[in-house]
C-alpha cells in the first residue's frame, strides 16, 4: 500500500507546534510595544524637565503661571532666551505632562513615567 499525504495526528502535532510558537511571538511583541510606550513617556518627561532647566538657567521668561501646570499634546510652551530666540516644547500625541513646583511627570492612559526633577 502506497502512503499518500499526512495522517491526522501529524497535522495536529504540527498545528500545536505552530500555535505554541505563535503564542511566544505575540508575548514578545507585546513586550516590545509596552517598552516603547514606556520609553515615550520617560523621554517626554525628561525632555520637559530639560526644557524647564534650560529656560531657567538662561534666565528665560518662565511665567509663574507655567508652574504648576498640565500640558497636553497640541499645546506648547514657548519661552524666550536672552539671545532673542524662542524655544518651544510640545508633548507627543496623547501624552500629558504634569508639572509641580519641582517635578515633571508624563502620563498616557494608565501609564505614568517616573518623576524628573528640575531647578
């Protein structure tokens, strides 16, 4: 008798192996996505703190109404440095920057960055 094709058991074994590999691939991909979202928050908060430090160190015009503040995407800080140039900071899409008297934090949805000090 000539054997043609695969048995049902062989097909099921291959399907199970492919499913297990796909499960691991999805988990790894989800980890990369989560890490990249966290990095956006960390960079946003760090950039906002750097912006504030630079503005304060250059004796730039940082109005007292700026601190405390909440800055969302679509809004921006504009400050003027002694050379007459303006410097702006705008948060990325969907990121909210919260500024208290000396701490900058970024958030998006339920994720929050660590605190960044300025001054």
